[in-house]
C-alpha cells in the first residue's frame, strides 16, 4: 500500500478545499470499499480526507413531502429509519440486502453511491481492465463473466454496479446533492452514473473534487407499496446476480402507476422505463408483467455465460409485481 497522508475535515467547504489542493486525495467515509481497494493497489491516494464527522448524518422530511438523506448517514441508520421504512420500504429492504451488519454500521450513503465494481479483473492488477487502466482491454469478455452486464455494456467494459441501495433510489427518482469548488449542485440519479461508452473509467457526472452531501427522495405515494428482491449465489453477504426494486399502484385490476429498476445487469442501476410504459394503464396480471419484462429486456446483449440473467430478471418482474398486486387486493 502506498504511504498516504490523513486529514479530518471539519466542514463541507473545508473538505472540498482540501481535495482541491491535492488532486491525488480522496474522501474517506466508512472506507468499506476504498480501503479494500487501497490494500490491493487499485486505489493509491496520496491523502485521505475524512468526512465522517461532517454534519451530514440527518434524515428529514422535505417541504414537498419527500425525504432528505445526509451523505454520512450509515446504511444501518438508513434502513432502520421509520420514515424510510414507511414511505420507501424497498429502500430499507435494499440496504438490508447488502453486505453484513458490521459493514452496514460503517458504510455511508455517499460512499455506497460511489462504490466501484466487484469485477474480479478490476481488482487483479495482473489482468487488463479498461475501467482500472483505460485502453488495456476488457478481460471479462473472453474470461469469467457469468455475473456481468447484459444491458448497456459495450466492448470496452461489461462490469456491473454492485449497489443494492442505488437500485431502489433509481426507482424513486432520487437526486444527488453535492458541493464543489463552484458551489452547490444537484444531479438526478438517472444522470449521476455515466454510460459505459468507450470511457468506462469515467463513472459519474460529479465535478472533479465534488463531495456528495446527500440524497433527496421526491414525494412518491406509490413508493409506500414497494419491494426489493435480490437473487444471489448464497443466502447472505453476497452481491446480486440479479435484483429488482418495484412499486405498484393498482385500481380495479388496472395499473395506475409502476416503478421498476434492475440491479446487477448494467454498469449502473437500470431504470426499466420501457416496462413501466408498457404496464401503465394495462391489466395487472402475470401475462402483462411478463410482456413488460420482455419489452425491457429486448435490448439485452448477452455473453456465453450470462444469458441466464434475462430469464432471471423476467421471472423477478413477474414475481415481484404479482406479490404487490396480491398485497393491494387484501
């Protein structure tokens, strides 16, 4: 591990100034991803700016009826918050589906949004990886890729985003707030993560040196009727091979509103807008749910060992929406 300096930030503007003065510095939140990558040599910051004690650890209602979540709120506190559980239950479920209790006690909302892919080639310095070393190639395409992307990938990278939390945030149109040297700013989550294109090493639209200060969840009555489901290769403490956050409003057997987002299928949380379009105004039944999933997944481009994800996601859509429909009928 490279020797590095450590400095604790005492306010948001001070943290941004510290990073601006040292382009090789990185913000340190819970460290559950960054420190691991430092140990393997993937990340080699010259300085860590500790932001854990900044006053960004609150969760409060907004004037519009949504929620504002601070960037240093721990994953455990987010999942346990009564208003999150009541108004956005899929978000609480998604957070609890990730990592372990000990890690959730350390991991922060801001850090979760910025965690890097768990592709094995990304963390293996002996193998080419365009995300880690631009222009070297993507080893996963011809190598181990059973848990890699089927949507939005290119020949430059087929890695997936590992966040459970971000999938639920995508379904609810979350907005990321930040502070940069130029002042405060906002990015809808739909614009926060960049497409892979031919620059997979550029992952977010955050300005250089910007510090995430929080996440705003807009008011969404449908979100109170939501679920998160995750499929993984063992019962706990494993990243998804496919996941879904869904919310559904059904009246007299007709879908009035639906939100869907997929995880573990792309380099970013995948908002299933085509499936939503197909479902809205139509019947709430298994046949319609399957047709909507097929419409969304028609864009899938698979590799030899990850084609199963298309069937998996289709089944998840049908199962989750059927469950929400039956719940609404009780």
